[in-house]
């Protein structure tokens, strides 16, 4: 059974996993090195547990003790209970949901392992904003993609903001890093998936005109809204595709573009 500990001081060393959660540069180094990530909110915590991630500890406001009792009773981990002011002082922001969990990371599959069974995957290049990464994962899971590949620069899918925005979808889809980049993209082609680079280039093929053969097994290359995909990534692709647009709009943000592209290649039928 979980042990309940009341905490009054934000300097309590037992809360080290939760310190300065808004400091992206700090957390980017600290969390992978310690093999942890932080899940925020009841739904996200439950989805992480359901996906098999072990709980290291929880940091809760008083009101969450009873709603999370079914999770707390079976596990032998410390549960720290603190007032809202203490939570804010520790984490660096107002913890509206009042429930945080430090979770143990699981080993990532290799890109080769992920591609063994995947039919359609998203491939992200240079998406450094954790919010955008989380949004792409949420759309990918909802619209029937089988996994996500990331270049070495992409934000950590298990960073708190990514997890939160994805609503736990980062626990539902397998993901892996592709290195070296972009040479590692040959793994995608070797697995029998066509590489489709999403670009606003007017010369690209409208994505809704792709044949079933082109979308049954494919990898969608997605870059940032501003610079877009690198020249090397574009050169590695088998085809360049675009989302048809109206009223002089030439691009969408990455979250919206990804969702449209995922629907187009699955045709709304993620079977």
C-alpha cells in the first residue's frame, strides 16, 4: 500500500523529481538521465499506468487522495500531499489538476523494431516544441497511424507538456528515434513503406489524389511550419505531397497539417 506523506516545504529533497517542471532545458537533461517522466492529471496518470509505466511517486493536493485511491492502494510508492502553494513553489507553475506522478520510463524500441509491423507512420523532423509533438501524437493515435519516428532534434514525447497535450496518446503509440538523420530514413524504405514528404510546394501532388497503393504502407514526413522539411529530407522522399488550400492560405500549423494528412492517408478508415 502507498505511504502517505504530508509535505509543507518546497525544499523537501523527496520532491526532487518535481522541481522546476517548466524549465525545459533542465528537464530535457534531468528526466532521461534519471529514467523518469512526469504525468499530470488523473486521466493521463491512469493512461500511463494502464500502458505499463511503473509509478515512482505521486505529488497530490488533498482532494485527489480519494479519487486516486484505487491506484494508490495496490502500489508501494510514496505519495506526497501538499497545499496548492507548495505545489506551485516546487513545480514553478499553478498545478490546476492537482495531481502529478513521477513515472519510470520504459525502453524504447528501435526504428527497425517499430517498422516490423507498422503500415503507416509519422516521421517528424525538427519539431522542437513539446506542445506540437504532443498534438501530433494525439492526432496520429486518433486517426489510425501505427507509430511515430523522430529525428534526433525533436522534443521528448514524454516531456510533461507533450504528455499533457497528447492526453496520454504518447503511451498508446510506439515511437523511436531515427539516427543518423536523414540517412536512417533508408530503414523506412527497407521496411516497404513509401516516404511521402508533406510540403506547401505547389508542384507537389495533392494528398487527396494519392492512390490506395501509395497510402496502404507509407511514412509521412512532417517538418516545422516555418522552415519546413530540410532539403535532405525532401530529397530522401519518394514523393512530395501537399494539402490543397483556399483563400490564399499557403500552410497550416504542424498540428493541423498533421491531422489532415493522417486522415488523408487512412481515408478516415484506420483498418
